[in-house]
């Protein structure tokens, strides 16, 4: 089969290569992939790969062969899921904890955008508990996690603020069905407008430092990434002198046995029309190098999705 192959020694670092078909274990299904999406984490790792490998987390497709032990949906079932690596390929072997059946009303293109970004947003907002009337701040607001999180927080009745330099963000949020979000062009501006009961940060660095000192008493900051690729330094007195403020780190790979539980809840919300999928761009998978570059440069609002058209599908 063909797969995206990552090798930092090459230019471009991401190409399409021929590799052996995956051999599923008795508890894994073989999935024929129709579309996949790029995340900041898997893309950054792939572009800097010290050893060549087949990268990729998110995918959507159809089960070609169900698990021998009967734990996965049957062959022919449309599914969406995530794996630790190898998701950017024509075929993926995945277990039941990594797969969620996909309703016909959700396209493969939309579904491929969901696993890591939407599940991360869902779990993060869930940590905030009852957000009705609470002040919530979302950093990295124009990205996939940010766009999902803003929708979920608004759905929960929060007073949502967001940090983004994107002039297009208000119209994007309107398309997502979100009104009333207060936008800040910098984290400094957002901090001055605080404090906040709940903050979701995916930027790290100075953003996280300001977030930690912008919490209200009993406030919670969830950090789910470090897109700035920078260290965080802050005056800890500004943090601990407040009452019962907390920092919670969230990494989707560390969530239980797999992605299926939060992803199933997200799929249900989308199927019901209660959550929009912020797809920023859709490309043929031959354009993987260009797509990865666009994601890395921050020129795309929302998710980057690639499709795998094939006469065999």
C-alpha cells in the first residue's frame, strides 16, 4: 500500500511511499482510509523525524476487515478514529478503543478533522465542569482545538473570550454558530480583561505564564499543547497567592484506553447539528508537503484535511 513517509533527511521531508500492508492483530480491524487530518503535534514530529517512519493520528474510512475477536464494528462500517502513528495511509490497523462508527450524514472529510482536536477540546471543556455564566478564555482560538472549544464553552453557557490575531475570526465563529465571543489580539490584552474562571491554553510559553496569573480564585487552567515551542517562566507568587487555582495538563494519548469515548460524544453532537466542523482547507494527499507547510506557518484557520481518492474504493 501507499503511505505518507517522514524522513527529515529528505526534501521535502514528507512524501508518499510504498510499504507493506499492516497486519491486524486479532483485536484490530483493517480500515481503508478515505481522508485524514494534520495536527500540530504529529506534523511537527514528522517534519523533524530523526528516523524515517509512517506518521499520522487522525483518519476516517471504511472497515475492510473486522477484528477476528469480534470487538470492532463489522466490515463495511464507516468509521473515524486515531492511532499513535501510521494514520496517513491507504490502510490502517486499529482496535475498538480507537474507532467510532460514523453516521452517513457526516462526510469523511469532516470526520477526519475530529479525533484529536475535537476530543481534546471536549475533554478540556468537560474538566471545567458547569460553565454557565463563567468567564472562559481560549487561546489559539483560530486552530482546530480552539474553534471546537469555543463552540463547546458557548454551548455550556459560558461568557467566552478568545485570543487570536486573525481578523477573519469573527466571521469564522459566526459560521460556527457562535455569537458574543470577546476577541483579544494578544494574551496581554486578554490578561488585563481578566480574571477568568477557566482558561484553555494550547500555546504555552508566555501565553501560559499569563494564563496562570489571570485565573480567578478557584479557577482552572487546562494546557493541552505548546505550539509556541517555548518554555514558560512566571512569578509563582502571582499564582499560589490566589485561592485554590489549578493547572491541569491534558494529553489525549494519556486518556484511558483510547480516543473512542470522547470522540463518540463529539460525533453525536455533530450528527445532531449541535457542533460545526472547522475545516480550513482540503487537499489531495499528494500535496502533503504543501499542507504541512501551511499548517506550520499558521496560514490556515481550522483543520487541514487530505483525501485519498482511489479507484479501488
